[in-house]
C-alpha cells in the first residue's frame, strides 16, 4: 500500500515565493532605469548630466548587476522554493537560525536583498571592482559567496533524499548549485588576489561566460523541464535527448570563457580551444530545442491559449537564435569585424532578456495567481506585457546586431572615430524606443500584479466581519 | 550514473568545472609565472614619460597641484622622492577612479593584430604589458563606444584631457561621453585630486612604449621648489 504523499501546503512556503518575485520586480525597475539613462546618454539627451550620483557609467553597472543578481537570482530562488519541494516531496532544509526567529530560507531572502542593495550603493559611490558582471565591491563579495553557500545548503538536502535516478530538472539544479558557487569564487577572488594580467583576463572570460552558462542557463532549463510538461500535460518527448543536453552543456560550456577575449595576448591555442567548444555546444543546444519542440508537437494550440507556454517557447525561439548566432560570431573571422561593437550588446540582451527573463516572467505569469489564490486582474494587460516585451527585445537585439556590423566596418576602414558615432545615432534612437516598449510592458505587469494583490486581500468591511 | 546524484554532483558539477579551470585558467597562469607582477613603484621607476606628464600637471595647474599634494620639500633628493611618491599615488588613485567611473565599459585597453587596429591605435598588445598591479583585475574591456586607450598617453596634452573630462563636447563635438564635473572644483582648469590622478593615469597608458609621443617640450613649473629644479641639479 502506498503511503500518503505530503501536501503542497506543508511543502512550499508560498509567501516566500511571492516575495522573491516582488523583490525581483523591484530590482528590474532599477535595472531598466539604469539602461534608460545610458541609452539617453548615448543620444546626448541625458537630463541629469553632471550629477555624480546619477552618472551613466555607474548606473550602467547597476543595470547589469540589478538584473543578474536582483531580478534573475530572486526569480530563480522563488522558483526553486516552489519546484524543489514539489519535485522531491521533501521540504527544503530550512533550519531555524539561532538568535533570529526565522528559518534559513527567509534568512537567505533578506541576506540576498541586502547583498544586491549594498552592491547598488557601492557602485553609486564609485567602488566598483573591475570584473565585468562582477562589479560588486570587493567588501561585499565574501557576503555574496556565503549567501550562495547557504543556498546550496538549503536546497541540496531535499534533492539528496530522493531515491533512485533524479528527474532532469534536478540534475540541472544540483549542478547549478555547485557551479554558481565555484564560478562566483573564481571570478571575484582569483583576478583580484591571485593572478594578474593576461591570465586574469582568461579567468575574467570564464567568469562572464560561466555566470550565464553555469548559473543562469542550468537553472533556466531546470524551470523549463519542470513547467513545460506540467502545462502541456505530457512528458518530455525524449529522455535520451535530455541526457545529451545536460551532459553536453556540462562538458562544453565551462571550456568556452576565453572566446570573450579573442586576439588578446592570451595564448592562441587556448583561444582555438574555446572557439571549437563553443561551436560544439551549438549541436547540443539544437538537440535540446528539438526535444522541446517535439514535445510541443500536437499541442501547438497552447501557444495561443496558454500564456506561460507562449512565454516559454518565445524564450526558446530567442535561445535558438542567440546560440546559432554564437556559433558564428565566435569564429575568429567574425570577431575581426564585430568584437567591441554593439553586436555583442545586442547578443547579450537577447540572451538575458529574450531567453531567461522571458522564461521567468512566464513562470511568474503562471504562479502569481496561484500564490495569491486570485485570478489575474486583467488577462488583457498580461497580453500587453507579453507583446511589448517580445517586440521590444526583438527590436532592440536586431537593431544593435545590425549596428555592430556597421561599427566594425567603420573602424576597420580607418575612418575617423566620429564616423562610427554618427552612424550609431539612429540605431541608438531605435534602441531607446525598443527599451521604452519593454519598460511599458514592465509597468503594465506591475500594475496587474498590484491590482491582483489588492483583489486578493479581503475588503476592510469583510475582514472586520470575519474577525467579529 | 548519468542520472544519479553522485554523477551530477561530482562528475558534472565539480569534475567538468575543474577540468575547464585547469585548462583555461591555470594553464595561462603557469605559462606567465616567469613574468612577475610589477608594483606601481616598479612601473614608475625610470619612466621619464610619466614624470614629464606629472610635472607638466604642476606647471599647468599649479593651484590644483599644490592643493592636492602640498609644497615640494627643499633639496633635490627630497624633491625627487616627493615627486616619486606623489606620482605613484596619483597613478593608483587615477586607476581607481577609472574603474569606479566604469571608463572600462566604453574604452578597451588592448590593440588586436587585426582590423587595422595597429594602424589606428599603435603597437599590438603584448602579455608583459599587463603583468602589473594596475591590471588586477585586468582592464582589457569588451566594448568600444570610445576608442581604445592603451596607447592614449602622450597623444594629447594635459589641458586637453582636463577640458575633455570636464565637458567632452567642448572638444569632441557630438561625443556621447558623460561629463565628470565632480573631478573638478567648478572649472575645467581646476581639477581636484581625483581629476589630476585620472589625467595622470590616462597619460601613463602606453608610456612604457618606445613609440610614446612627446607632445610638448618640458617647461619648468611656477610652483616654488619645482621651478628651481634646474638650479639644484647644478
């Protein structure tokens, strides 16, 4: 006789999931403001010119840090808090913190908000560390590292209690806990304290790359392998291809970091190795994308009726494009033309927003009404959020990618530097419009969340009656 | 194995990461272990180009210079030591401002052997140029909104840089570079300690190369003590 399964209410701390999502949305607002400020600066329309604390250079770093550590990390922590207990049927470890009246999960929540806020303050005060994507001031690095350790301590125990083979999502999560911890340590401490110069450049390249590939990507695919079968009510098409996807990513992804610094003094044989493993990964990516589209086969109607599924598959569409782009742009031939240009900026936006943030917004679209036990305030606003985001990121990425080609041609033909700036202005204007579309989508979503939250609260009179 | 906790945790999680770390991070570190990291003091030893620029700052901005560093001591040897100390200090502070203001997000510091970059900027970058504390963490950069700066030193005068940091569009019409008035005391000819330091840092970039251009001839500074340099050395 089967023993009774634990109930959802005993497994998942729904308030924590909800507040991780809210924190994520707050940081997304800060990030978008930073991006807008830099976009206006490039157009020479910065209304706050000459104000130290509103310097576009400093806000550009808030733009990237708030999105990576504020939005993406918070959204993942919320997602993990929902998925891991439900998949493993065990609660997260969550021991009581001595001296404080909270468990480890909430301690991580507060510690993480503190880390991201302190990072923003440190950057505004001009204390950046010269590590791209790791500009967190060096005095915060150890706290962030401790936070990542606590995340691993909190979420690995329920996975460890699972008997027999693990489900695909859990492979990705388990590996991501280890990788994120190691990647952060490598990127923030090695080039600061242990190696210098060219070798530090190699480490910096690994860090930029692994942060996307070994923190964001595996957690993102973990979400997809969990939510897509549930929403489509059918299993993933091929388990064998899932294995190819995971092990291919695990082997090839960490080997690629140096492709961020091609034609530097880093030894050429290492550059070749990074290029080859990047191209190899494209085959792995194709296998995963194929697997998910084969799963969708027969259910394509869900793309029109099921909004979270549409978010997820739109993200996969951009994932395929961005990875295909990777396989070409990583070659030395392409690098001659497009390195240092806005092509790379377009690529980065397509990866971070077009793929992972789209997935996370889809997850929020699915989970928030379940967390609040209230249907969405407006289905129509949800559609607006999707279309403004999807069109906005597409426009921004393609605009910047095309601009990169022109910039590269201008530079290599030895025209005066001003020529590359003059030709950029119209493209930068289009990018600003695209960014405003994405910001509008964000505002629409925030309004929708707030209204749904207000609807979920009992009206004052009703509450008074209930207590009386 | 492929779906087990041990396999995922130890082979994929730690094993593959370790393999990549060994081959991609430790190999270059070991290859360059014979190129020791230079300190700021070692970098400036015998760097006449940088000293020239630093004394030139004293000549062009005597009030700012005195406000930032005080008056030079009497005696040639003491003054030499004084200038050494403060130029090292300025170089380090200038580097910190460069990092804190995120200059490195719009300006790279390496010249590639392709796309005519050596014709636009100067000699292709070599490893030994980066083996110093001011490249910790390394400032290669990944984006060029503005030009590469690794050969910028000596190309333009200190005056030019002061005005440019104060309000770039005065000199580069249409430049999208932000203004940095907080590196000045209200006017372009009054850089504060951070402003002087940032100019020193930019003039240092490439100053170790044979091809470092001398922009203008040396002229003595009006600051008392510094101006008497020639007299003391007789």
